[in-house]
C-alpha cells in the first residue's frame, strides 16, 4: 500500500439531504499492531434542519464492510428516528434489569 494514505470521495448512502463520503486507506496501529486499514466517514448535513450526523467505520483493508455500514446508516440511530430493535439482538430479548452490571 505504501506510506502515503490514499483518499477517495463520493456521496454517502442516501438517507438525508446533503451527504458526503470519504474513504481513507492508510497504514496505522489497529488492534495492537500496524496494519493496512480502510477508514470510511459518512457525513449528513442538516438532518432535521438542526443536526450534522457523522459515522466512521475503520477495518482491515480488504474487508468489505460496505453492506454493513449501509445497513447501519439506513436502520441505525438518527435524530428524530425511533430506535429500531433487531429481533435477533440478544440484548433486546433480555429483561431490562439484565442489562445492568
């Protein structure tokens, strides 16, 4: 990959008005060792006319996190959006008192 980080830009997955995606490829410490990484930043401006929403995901280069990132953006937390609970999420199946340490 070399020592110089690479960079690409595009629109983020459509979710709210103005959006921007930047992807950085670099070599940096991650999980206790220096690795080739892919770091994606998705920015949404003026969500609900009041918010800037930014999501960042970093993974090993070569790991395609794209589908999971897009799923998270489409279903994850947003200002004004009710929380969506995945029926397969074990934490959602436990009584509220079970979540406490």
